[in-house]
């Protein structure tokens, strides 16, 4: 005669099954949290890398191709009183920074025919010409170049003669050693809320109104702080020390955002 399980046996099975389920859930939850932390750290690492690359690009070009004017009294006037002119407006968590930088296109005439080797020169774009140590024109004349196909990132030697008025609008004849450089942009870095989160933004204003290659403000990365200090001092600023706390875009399982603190000097 067969008999069923006793009540004690059933209770023992339920207890053992419960222990196994709790253990499995604990293991799953620990793994879930661990992978969540890895994802957060990885995301902050990616954001940090891209932010540093972009800031390095802007500050590396700070002052490049920027003419100066003795008539200017502050860095908000263009041309500014000095090439590496910078304005820093302190804020509680984030500073606002603005400066001038030539970000696109440069070339040099390398022979008596005016042939040019260049990087990222664009047809119809706006350029200054530097001859010796001086800009051509006072104030500097803005030139445009036509029939040029040098939009790639590599430096290449084109086959055209820039002496021809068909290439340099304005009819100037280039001399060996003349530099063709893109008219600068005003770079503005500032913080602004986006969907309840503080973000570092960049805004680029073209100083050549005839070209108007402005880039409206766009978010770079979520931040907690963005502080900038002049080196060696505000009246003689040749470099900047940037202190930046970046955040992950996702919230971790501990309901916190990943943070990464950066201290870096740019512009030396």
C-alpha cells in the first residue's frame, strides 16, 4: 500500500526549495549590480575620453589665426587685444569660458607659383592670409578660395595655382611662405540644464559673418562641476587649468550616477 508524503516532509521540501531560491536570487542580484557598475564605469570612461578630446581640440587651437587690435580693451571685442585672450565668468558649479580659435582649414604657399599644401581647405570658406608675421590687410582682409577640393583630414598637395583669381577671391598673389588660415570662431563653453541634468555645452560663433558657419549650442557631456583657472594668472593667461567632474548618463543600481574627476592643463 502506497502512502503520500507526510506534512513534515512537505515542509522540509518547501524550506529547502526556499533556501535554494533565496540563494539563486542573491547570486542573480549581485551579478546584476556588478554588471551595472561595470556599465556605469564604462560609460563614464567613454564620456571622459570624448570630452577630453573635444576640449583638447578647442584649447589647442586657442589663439591660432587670431589677429589683434590695440583699439580693443577686452576679450569680448574682435579682434581682441591679444591672441590668447580669454574670458572666464565664475559660477557656483560651472564657469563660463569664451575665447577665439581657428578650428578649420590651414594651408601654405610653398613655391613662386603660389601652389599650396593644405589641410581641410573648403571652397567658398573664409580665410586670412598671413605674410611673414603680419595679417594681410588692416583690419585683416577676409578671402575666399574657389575650385579647391581639400576637405579631407589629411594634408595633401593640390595641383592648382593659387595665384589665379579663380582660386583666391580678391585676386591676391600668394608668395612662398604665405599662410592661409580659417577665420577664427568664438568658442563658448558653459553649463546648462538638460532634462533635469547639468550638461557642459559648446557654442561656436563664426567671426567671418560673410561665411556664417555658426554652430548652435550643443551638449558635450553631463557634469557636476566645470571650473577653469588661468595660468600663470588672469592678466597673463597662457594656459588654463580645467577641473571637471563628469557624470554617467545612466543611474546605477545604487540610484547614483558614476562620477569621474579630471584635472588637466590645456593651452601650453
